[in-house]
């Protein structure tokens, strides 16, 4: 089975006697393996497994612990994330555990699949017997281990420090590990598991909480906030606040002391190159290129225009030829003659001829006749409009309807054009009168403009209020605070709603024939929103308000229009500022103490369990009341061990928390282990190197003869 790792394989395995035990500290975060009697483990790696596939061959490999990123880039890790064999510090995934043991024994130098050395492996306090049995079966069946012994890592650490005078025989071991925290009392150097206490909060939860906070604070740098980097930030910058509330208030007020406690992590940043001013030669070169491109575009446009003129001339000659041929055809033979041309009548051909002529003149950039003359000429070519229907054939009736539509459209355009001309003339006369009044009395003219602006603003605001409140302008509003749909409609809208309801009711009685009669279209025009005169009114007022506002802005520099009444104007969008070094900084402020605070307040992350100081109190209460002297001995020797006990200020915070629980005057002493991370393995190494270690082990034959019930009562003796 191939492995990817940067850990070197040991070469002196054959130099050790088969009676020399192998010591394994099987922690939730790191796996440590070495030889008994040595001061440090030989191999240390993270206790996780990842099984990606090779991108080219598809082969599955086992990535155990720390890996080499330079090699991992050749593998697809999207479908296989890191997996642990632990669930709250209890081994339950023994398939993953087998990968880890394979890797550990391989890096220790084991040749083949047999391990002919006794094994001392650590476990959590009160480990379930099922986990013990499965681990024993794995070691006996898969590796052929001659004998096995189990011990608690916190007990090994406490005993190791007790032998070096750090703590006494009677005391408490507060072990905060990767996923759990334990408090174990020791009486006479032996652990009292009946009084121990556990909570499911550890270093994993602190790292995960810090990662969440930083991801929310800096979402643009989420890819940089990997688990490994966040864990490094936690161990480097986090600390335990002596008074959490006071520390939070300190950062909330933004005092100088809080600023001094902020730490900065600078991400890699390369400043953009400074823009240099182009030289005169460069400017001239770019201008020449621009002129060249412009000339090419002009030539292309001229060529396109020439092609269009040619097409229009050909089309015009075709229409002229068709009109000349049409003059030789009798009136009754016109429909048959035009059946293959795509035109329905001579008037349609003439209309197309006029349009093509105008398009040709525009293409040649000639003066086009005014549209008024064209419309007048077209209006004279509707001979069927005034003829009664009973005097026309079926084809002529169709042509008549078409001529009516064309005539109506031409008349509508003429009316709209006339209206625009009248409005333009009225606007010019209004501007002339305004200018004359301004020249006569500028101050009076400015005051009149302000009054008119105020009146128009109030009028538009009142209309909007009426639309919203349903016309209750006298103040007698609905006491319920809301209005029905009918109360918000004006008279024209109510009439439209009545027509819609009546039409829908009538249409539902039988076949839907709406639109077959002319009166149906009259009804449709009445129901149309375009005929609502009240909807057109505000547009005139708002246009006048915009004109007055523009005039005031020209004459009065202190005038500021109301934003809701002025027309929308293009706003200059602020240009994005260039990125600076500060944009690539991760600032750690309140997160430094907020994350490790969950060791004392697990409810911050939604875990309803006790903190470290409360766990000490729970463990003390499990002793009898008459053992008050023993309790004082226990609190006078509290040892902190485990990877999550390295935060600055943890000893002082735990001491103050325990002091609030215990009676006044109780001796309390909290000390940290010599090495909270490696003392467990070193204590196990010392035990495995002692002469009495063989008495603590059990063989494969003992396990299968005595069975699971015997293993349930198995306890490692730490006082020999």
C-alpha cells in the first residue's frame, strides 16, 4: 500500500530486542510512536487519513498524517477529505485506525506484517470495552503483537510530573485535549475514575470557532484560512482572559490598551507596478495607430454605404419597372398580376417606392422631403376609405381595412407632430417670458420660482399620499391602520374595474367572441390604462417641477432639490481604489480570547456542558463530605496537561474559578506540566521500560481465554 509522507523511515528497528516494548500515544490530534526507555518518540504525525486518487492512473493512495504538498498536487482530493478514527476521543473507525497503525509501524522500521514487540498504547479515561476489544483484536490478528497493555494518557503525564516533583501524590489532572477535556482525581498516585469528569470541548472546537469567526470577518481570504494555518494562529496568538466581560468591554471601547493587544497576520502581497507617464514618442505612436484604425473603419463604413446605395438603386429600378408594367394592366387583372410579386395593390407598391426613395436619399446624404409632405401625399391615396362596404368586393374590403389603418396611423403621427411643435413653441414663449421677468426684477423672479417649486412639490407629494391611502385626505383614516383595494381606487380606476368585471362575466356565459364587434374595441379602449387622465396629470407636473428645479439650480447656488422629485441623473460611479498592503492583513483582536473562552463557557458554541472550573467542582463533589481534608489536598496540586493547556493565562483563570467554588481559605495551586504535549508519551515510556511492565500486559491467549468481561475490569497500575 503506497503512502505519501515526508516522515523518514527508521533504520534501527532490528537493533532492538524483541522484549523491548513499543510505546504508542494514540491521541485524537497526533499519533506518537517510539521505543520504551527513550525520552522522545521516534515518529509523530497527525492522526488523520486521506485517500485520494491519482489524476492520471486512477490509483488510490493513503495519505496519513502530514503530507508533502508538492506531491499531493498530482492527486484528486475533492472526493476524499481527511478522516479521523476518533469520535469524541474514542476509537470507533478501526479501518482508519489500521491505516494509521500500518503507517506508524512502517515508519518505525517494521519489516513485514509481524510486530514481535509488546505494545503499550494509551486510551481515554473510562474507555468503552467494545473499543478495547476491537483494538486488541486489531493488534493481535493483524500485526501478531505478543502482548498489549492499555493506559490513560493523562495518568501517565501526571505520574511523570509527580516523579519530577511538579505535583504531589494527591491531586487533580486537568487534561484538555483535541476533542474532549477530562478532570481526573489522583489519590496516593492512583487515578480515581469514579470521580472523574469529562466534557466534549477541546482544541478542535477552539480552532473551528476561530476559523468561523475569521471567515465571517474576512470572506475574501477564506482560501487562505486553512485548518493548519488557523491552528497555528490559535497556538501563537490566543490567550485566556482573566475577566471575559471586562476584556470584551475593553475592545468595545476601542482603548489604546485594546489596540496594543491586536495582532496582525500579513498575507503575501505584491504591490502593483507604478504607472509611468508615456513618452512623447509613445503618445505619437498610439495616435498614429488610432488614426490608422479610424481610417480603416471609415473605409469600411464607406464601402458598406456604397453597397447599400447599390441595393437600394436596384430595388428602386425594380419598383419603377413594376409600376410601368402595372399601367399596362387592366384594373380587373391587377390582383392576378400582383399575385407573384408579393404586393397586394398599386398603393402598396407606391408606398414602398416612396420609402425606398427616401432611404436612398438618406444613404446619399441628400435632403429628404419633410415628413409632413409625405404624409399628406399618402393621405390622398386612400380611395376606398369613403366608399360604402356594400359596393366593394371581398378583396377590396380587405384593402379598405388596410387603408383605414394606414390613414389612422398617418393622422396620429401628424397630430403628435403638431402637438410637439405646439409644445416647443409654448416652451420657447415661456422661456422668453421668464427671461423678461428675471431681467425686470431678479429677486422677485427667484422668489416666485421658489414658491412655485414648493407648490409643485406639495402637489405631487399629496397625490402620492392619496394614491397610497385611498383618497382619505380629510384625516378620517381607517382605524385598523390599513385600507382595502376599493378604498385605494379613484373614480376612473373603479370604472375600469367595473368594465373588466362585466366583460369577464359576460364572456363566461358562452362562446368567447370578444373583439368581433367594433363596440368591443371601444370597450377595450375604455378599460385601457392609457386613457386614465389622472395618470397623465402627474407627468406634466413632474416635468414642470424638473424645469423649475433646473432653473433654480442655474440661478441659486444654494438651492438643493429634493432627491425624490428630481429626475434621475447619471451618477459618477466611484472607481475602485487600488489594493494596498492593508487589504491583505488578518487582524486578530477579540478573537484572541473569545475562541479559547469556550473551554470555560462551552455554551458560546451551543454546547450545554460544564467548563473546566465547573468540572473541578463536579469532580470534588463526587467525594464524600467527610473527605474535606482530601479535597484540600486535591486542590493544592492541580496539574494542567494536554495540548489545549498551553494558552497564556489558563492557570490563573482556572485558579480563580476554582477559588470561587471552594470555601474561603482553601489552598489552591495550579501548575502546568513540564511538557503538556509529550509528557504522556514520556510517562508511558518510563512505565514500559520498568521491570514490572510485563505484569501489566496481557497476551492473545489471555484475551481469548478470559474473554471480554475480563477486559472490562482491566486497569493499569501506575503505583508500583
